[in-house]
């Protein structure tokens, strides 16, 4: 049978089934998706899909990994569509189209030290980049992963973080904005972790995802340390209705976040990051 | 760049037709299966709609336009195209205000998606002005790129375009500044210039395509004379000299990129109502939103695409917040996009100088005046940093 994808316009989703579901935090889940028919969507780390909840709407969601051939999407319930995805169970179906966007582009920096800085759910699109570096350790220099969250119970991927921390070939640090008394780790902003890991600023590529104010602070600190602004990559987020550069919603200055991004060298967007309401 | 629009090597028009020839042209299009669309008077404005013949055209009417002002008045002749552009643009046919994208139906634990086939057309557009033809070319760059829009692509490729060179620019027109007119082209199938001399009412015809040539050959027509050419050129020259507005576009991208914090944005925000009129009448504004719906059973869903505007709060919604909460931010987004970032995105300005946003702004905000104000009092250098 010929699926819609074979003949369809760019706004037409294919149907995917939830293969498994994992709870991350009180409002965040990771779902594994398999196509009902046709090939799996192949995404590079940093790319995203448009996920459609039947009759409710569609949202852009980054790929947070691959697991046994399934595409993983980590979703925080903040609106009607993400709430429907959050409430899904195994076997439920969603529409999906993709892949969209450009990806982190780690392959452009063979041998460089890799510094990954994540804030909150910003860790989701970075997870496949971390796994990629760990799986191809010989292709990269030092790996540092700095993770910030508002509180311990808002940390996603806790099992993964524990596994990464057990690696001797990676420096993985976690910090919490507001910590309860039983928290034994670092407390403070994620920028405060930067001096606590070792990397060579002159040969480092930094991948950063989190709130805009956090990404700007991280980029500023990294540039002060001597990391070139074109070696710092941030993942931008804007409202999106189409993901193909037609709807106009995701514009960030001259950039369409959906097709020119969502990953941008900081150098390219630095001036925009200093202006409100762009 | 867009500046090439509106210039065309001068050569003798292929033919001259009279009013009967024009009616024969419309009849030929109808016989060939086209829905003929053109200007007609309705509700006190010249709008675009289906026309049956020459009698539906706004004979003897013209429009007086200024900021926040539009009035139809009588001409002292019977010109069929003696006016500028009204509130409609051809965008409403190529990129319809509302489009059904697909339907979905729940079935046995899953659902099926059925794409909506492109509908409507083929269309023949009569009376496309230079600015409007340029606007169509600009939207081509948006909708016919890496992911062609099925409806736009279908309607666009089948559209038969009859341009009419502008004889009567309005007070809000500045196509000469934007390099889009008053001469229309390239990109038409046929291009007419209306000539009214004493009792003579005729149209010179330029051919821009094979199907235009084919259609013309089936019409009663005369060869154009040097005299006809001179008359047609005079019409266009007079129009070029009658622009109601102008805009200095020199270094405009750098000007606007370098002045994102200019106090003029606060000033215009005091006047702008965020009503979205400018974006809806603009022939190049392409932003859209989608609406996902279900019927009462919940088993049948649809996705509709409709025109949207960067002047609404929802446009920039992000995770329960909004990026552009102020009118200042939204007006700056619109104008900076239209005149500056559009150039980076599509290698052309997003403005064709049609003046609609000035005419139909309820408070008379004038994009040419806003640019001039920033230029006169800019913060950085003329080619300031970005």
C-alpha cells in the first residue's frame, strides 16, 4: 500500500505508534515512536520532527535519541498538544513528519574538545550528541557535559546521567538552582560549572541548549575564556506552524529557525541575542 | 534583485486590439477553461473577482488614495484601467486566505490522513500591475522552494497572466522606488497598455509567452505602429512621473539592522493599532497559521491553513509565553522583515511599492515615512553594524 508520504504535500504527516514510554519528571516523558508503515524517520542529533496529536494540533519536538530502531522524543507538558503527548500510552498513534532542521554538526569538528551545556529540558536535543561522542570516543577530544536544572526532581535522563558520570573518558557535572538539604551536588547556575572542567578553548566546540538567557550567559563566558563565537552552537526555539519555511512564525531576524537552524553558530546570532522581542 | 522587474527591452508591441478584441480575449480564455478574474467595482472599492466580460470592468472609475484614505471617483473618460490597486491582491487566489490541507479519520486504533487535492483554477488574471507581478515573483520564492506548496504550485503554474501597465498611480504608490513598475514584467503571458486618444480606445499588446502568442493569434488584432508604441510609452512615462510616494532604498538592510533600538519604533508603536490590516492587504506577506479541528464525534479531523499576521500576540507564542509582547516589537518585526531581512532570506525586498499598507492602515502609518524618519535620525552610521 502506498502511504501518504509517497505522494503527499509537505504538511501531511505519517502515522507513528508509541512503542514505549518512560517518565522523566512530573511533567516530562520520553516516548519511543515507530512508523505504522514505511521507513523510520532518520534524524541527526539536533534535528526535530513535527508531532501531531489527532484533532488537537502539532508541535516541533527535537529527537532525544534512538532506541532499538525507535525515534525518541522527550516532551514536557506545557500546552494542549504536549499535554496530549504526555498523556499517551503504549500503542497510541500520532502523526509525525520530519526530519527538519540542520543538526549540531559535530562532524564538522573532528578531534575537537566537545563541551556540552544543557539547561532543563534543553538536555533532550543534546542527549543524542552526547551518546554519539561516547560511541565514537576516538573521533573527539575531551568531552565535558554540564547540566543545570532548577531542582533535582526536574532533572531528566537521570539514569543516562549516572551512566555518563561513570565514564572515565567524560567530565559530567550537574548543578541545581535551588537544592533541598539532601542534595549533595553542586548548587548554582550552569555557568559556574564551566571553570570546573578541563578543555582547550582554542580547539573546543560547544553545544548549548536551554533558555535564551542561559545560552547567552554561557556563550559570553566561553568567549571570555577564548572559545571562538563560531565554535559555540546554540539551539534556538520559536513558534512553528510548518517547519518548511512557509508559515513565517519561526523567524529570528533573517533566520528561519526551522530550516536555517535550529542550531546556529553563536557568531551568526550574537547581535540578535542582545535585542528584546526579535 | 527585484530591481530588474519593471524594466524590459523596448521593442515594438506585437499588436493592437480594440474593445471588441479585449472581449474576444476574455471569451477565448473562458473557452479554454480559465476562470477569468479581474478588477470590478464592489462596495465602493475596486476589487478582484470573477468577471464575465468587459462590461464588468470599472469603466470610467479611478481611485483617490492617501494614508488611511481610499475613494472611488469618476474619470472624465471611459478608461477601463484608469486606477491603481485596491484592497485585494492576486495573493488571495494563489495563496488562498483559507486552505484545507488534509483530513484525517480514526479507524481501528489508528488514523488515516487524506490529503486535500489542490482545487480551483485554472485562473486568468486580468489587470495585473507591475507591482503585483513583482509580488507574485516574490511569493514564488517563498512557496516554490525546497518544499513546494501544492496549492500555490498548482494555481501558479496554471495561471494565465494579463498585465496592464499602470496609467494612473495613486497617492500612496512608489513602485518606481522599488523597481517594480509602472511597466509590468517580465513574467506575463500578455501585457496591455490602454490608449485613450480622442475617440480611439485601444490596447497595445506585448507577448510574454508562447501561450500568450497563441491566444493573441486567435483574436482580431492589428499590427502595432510606431505611433502606437509612442502612445504606450507615453502612458508609462507619465505614470512613472506621477508616483505619490518614494522610498530611498539605498543601504536599507544595513539601515534597519543597525537601528533595532531606534526611538522611532516607540513613536510608531504609539500610533499602530496592531490591527493586521497592512499584512492582509500586502501582496507579499505570506505568514500563515494552521488550525486543527475535529467534528463532534471526534473521529474526523481536519487541518486548515489560514493567513496569519505578525501583529498578533499569538504569532510569537512560545511555551506559554510570547516573544513579541509589544506593538513596538511587532511593528519592528514587520517592517524590518519586509524591507531588510527579506533580502537575506529571498534575495529580494519584500516590498513592491504598491502602497496598500499605507492606504489601508486605519491610522495612516506610512512605511515610506517611517523609513525616512529612521534614516534622518539613525543611531549608527549609514552602513551601521548589524
